[in-house]
C-alpha cells in the first residue's frame, strides 16, 4: 500500500490564524508532540518573518531528529538565506519556497509579468538547492492560475531541482472534482512530473479543504499539508486529524496509509487548542468533545449492542481515554499516580508533588475529580513561565447596585504588594488592581471562561490574551472560583511579559 506523507504546518500556516501566536517555548512543545504523532514533515515557521520565528525553526531543527524540518521562504535571496541559517542544525531539512502564479496575484500583488515570475521561481529553487537537497516549491494561488502557465512553472522548477511541488488552493476556492482534475492535468501535462512529489495545501474558506485534499490524494497527490484542529489563515486549513482519519477509516476506498500514530491525535489537538487559546468546537469531527457521544436512545442502544452500528471509528483510535476511576477527597498518592499513568502523563518528582498538592486542594472543594480536572491541574502546575509575581489573595465586592471593587495581594521577591481598585465588574476591578501593582497596563484582547467539566462545582478555566508593546501573550488560570481563575490567568500572562 502506498503512503501519503503528512506535512504539518500548524506552526507556520496555523500560527497565521488570527490570535494564534505562540511563544518559542510553546512552539517547541508543539513540535515535540508532532514528533510523537509521527508526522513526516514539520513546517516549523517562516524564518525571515521575525526573530521569534527564526529562533523557533532553529531550535526545532536542533532538537528534533525524526521528522523533516521545513522552513518557508519567499522566492527571495534574503528569505532563503534566513531559512538556510535557521535550518542549519537539522538532521533532515527542507526549504519551502513560494511565489504567486495566478494572474490576479501577479498583476496586483507582485506587479510582475509571467516571464519575470517564471525566472524568479527558477532562480529561487536553484539558489535554495545549494543549501538543501530537499526543496519544495509552491505556486501560490495555483488553483486560480492559468493552467498552461502553471504547467510551465512546475516543469521548470522541477528542472531547477524541486523535489516537491505543492499545489495550494490558497483562497479555498476550489471544489473537489475541479481540484482533482487539476492534479490529473498536471500529471498529464508536466512531462517531468514523476521526478517530484505532488503535494496539496487547501484552505477552508468554503469548508472544502479536507474534501479537496482527499480528492487530490485519490488521483495521485502524495503529500497533504494540514494543521491540527484545522487552524490557519482566515477559515483555516485542512485539518490533519480529519485527513488522516478519513484515509484510515476509508482505507478500502483510498488504499493509502499514513505514518500517523492516531492515538496521539486527541492529545495533540488539546495541546494546540490550549496553547493557542482557541477552543475546539464540540461538534468538530474526530477531536470535538461530542465526536463520540451518543445522545439519542436509539443510538445508545445500538452502540451498546454493537459499537459499529453508529461508530465508524472508536474513541480509542484517536486517543480519547475513557476511564471509570473518578478520584475524590479520599484518593491518595497511589491512586493519583495511577490516574496519571492512565492518562499517559509523565511528571518529574517536583511537578508530581505540585500537581498532587493542587489535587488535594481541589478535592476539598469538589466532590468528584474527573480526568479533565486532572489534566487542567497538571497543565497549570507545569506552566513554564517564571513566577515573577505570584498570586496570594483576591477579594472582590460586587452586586447589582454596588461599584465593583477588588483587593489583590501579590508577592514579588518575597515582598507582599497589596492594592485595590474599582472596575466595570469584579474581573475588571481585579485587572485594574493588578495593573496598579505591576506598574503597567497591558491591553486585554480576549477573555474566555469555560467549565472544565460539568456540574456546579466544576473547575473554571480562564484564558486571556494580552497585548503589550506589540506582543501578544496568552495566560491561563484555573480554580473553582472564577474570579480567582481570572486573576491567575491575567497574572500568568503578566509573568510571561515581564520575563
Ligand atoms: O496558502 C498558501 O498558498 C500558502 C503557501 C505559502 C503554500 O500558505
Ligand atoms: Zn496556506
């Protein structure tokens, strides 16, 4: 059976999603998980775009040995130089160069004629080839490019040394029959096409990215570019988990396999959603919370009698862990450790002790501690941001006819700092107070509160996105008290800013 290569671009195209930026450390955490997921290629960033992107690509290239590490570059010498430098330590590297080829992009964006674009593409591939054997070329907006010109560009970049030719549906305009026909025509009309791999890169503006990618695979595309949770520019990109599970579940139809360890999908989705502070909708295919929940009595009855009546794949296939061991106040260290093992969470001794302490505190407030509570405690406990400011205490006064007021106590260098302020609501009052204590005022771009599990005593998880000096930072906090969770989330982001 032939293999389809999975090219993950969560850290590049995915990170272009509005509000999805990650710190370098967070990118590395995602990259490790992508390696565990066993993707073939990781597009780690766009090295010329920023110092942070360069550093992330460079560190990922240094640390990861299994997947091919790829860096994006426009068809410009300075971009390719940056990609070359960032990828230097990689065991297996790829430089990905792109240039728009559609009339609308050439005329309005590039202001270049066809022959200039063709020359620039060939020159860029030749230049990149001096630094990497593996060079990918993308004719941007390929699905809206005049076909004859597209065939010519593809043929010439292959002659120049491109090993992979990626066909992007940049604006998500294609429909499946048309897109598969494009791949068929490329194979027919580009005489040297068998010297390179055809890749596809589809956006989801019409909700067709996964369908278009699969239609292309069916007729000969050998690499699919996709992202975890389908994040990406605008409406996003083809979702990795959907493409992979469609190929696996309908292997009878496609007759292709991938190298993805599908049991890592849920964990990867959760990590990306958590770090980017972009929630996954409950009805999202494969990784949404409802993807394997059966509500109707008829369906439940069917699944109990024979799971395949209503389940085309099992939750276990994609890494949902079902457990009937619910912890509580009387659970000890041993049960907690067992639960972590069951959830496949490995902690250092220090992190384990912190997580256990937090678990005990939570168990005093909450009757039943579910798996998601434990994951939330652990994620908060092993938060990497140094605690310049630590949370001590918060007290708010609020009501329908009271001016909301907050008193906050924080600790820095073993010294307690306390202040009070008013606000539009208790959370605004807390944030105003923190601003007075820390001496600056980050802008709150986004605030999100969700219950980690069901029930009135559920743990609340708050995510905030702050902006300070042109940098966007995400902070998180959990507590059964939403004011405390909100304060901790704000403080978490502040600590990332000051460190
Ligand atoms: O959507 C697109 O065309 C891209 C290219 C850089 C491949 O992201
Ligand atoms: Zn894209």
